[in-house]
């Protein structure tokens, strides 16, 4: 006899692909020059996100069809990136996955007992809708969920 599906964990998490890898940097212009001169990567998008307290740039890797590299520089001393730099110095800060429906993925992860940082999605890069899983609930990795605009 089939058992009733567990309503909580039967919710599908549905990650589509790796969207980008985020790196905290102190100075965005210096970092852009370093990545261009050293790795030949070029910037395909740059913006300031006041809500997240960052100046950021997306870099294409190779033919540009795969995941991007995101450089994140702090706008304010109380921002998440400034705190990360104070504690850990420059380096890998987050791993971001593309999702079709950020609310649905968030609900599925919450049902698995993970802490999601925002009650409702916030604005991310290029008008995307984003949320995060706390790094302490994801093996020490800050996970971002990105629903593209
Ligand atoms: N990766 C892995 N571990 C991290 C981390 C990170 N990025 N940031 C913090 N931690 C660890 C700390 O080292 C600390 O560990 P210990 O307790 O072992 O010392 C612990 O998490 C601290 O957790 P906390 O006190 O709950 O939270 P913090 O004040 O350190 O803030 C976080 C961490 C994830 C809640 C905060 O950075 C945040 O809100 N991030 C989401 C927003 C964000 O990162 N915005 C910038 C990017 C914007 C974008 O991508 O568009």
C-alpha cells in the first residue's frame, strides 16, 4: 500500500542551474582590472543595489553561456559585504542558483528546516527576485536563490 507523501519534503526545490558565484572585494574597479588583466574576463553588467548595500559587477566566463562571476563591493560599513570583508577578508561569499519560482523554492527549503533570510523576496541583480539560505544551514555556504526578471 503506497504511503501518503510527506507534504513538507515532497515540495520540489527545483534548482535550474548555477547562476553565479559571488566574490567579496574591497574595491570594485581594482577587482575588475585584476580579473580583466589576469583572467581576460569582461564585465557584462554593472549596477548599484542600495537595498543590498553593494556596488556589483557580473563577469562573463569563456563564451559567456555559463554561470557568471559576481564581484561585490560594499557601499556602506553596515552592509553584509562590509561585515564579510571585516570578518573573512576578500573571497568567495556566496553561491547562487537560478530558480523559476523563488517563493516555491523558498517554501520547499523551509519545509526541510532551513533558515531562509527574508520573509518575502527582495530585489537582486537586474531586477531579479532573490532570497538566501543561511550559511549555517547549508554546509557553511551562503546560498542565493535567483528568479530572473
Ligand atoms: N559564507 C559562509 N559563512 C558565513 C557567511 C558567508 N557569506 N557570512 C557569515 N557567515 C558565518 C560567519 O562566519 C559566522 O560563523 P561563526 O558563527 O562560526 O563565526 C556566522 O555565519 C554568522 O552568522 P550571523 O551572525 O547569523 O550573521 P552575519 O551577521 O554574519 O551575516 C548573513 C551573515 C548571511 C546573515 C548576511 O551576510 C546576509 O544577510 N547575507 C545576505 C545578503 C547578502 O549577502 N547581500 C550581499 C550580496 C547581494 C547580492 O548577491 O545581490
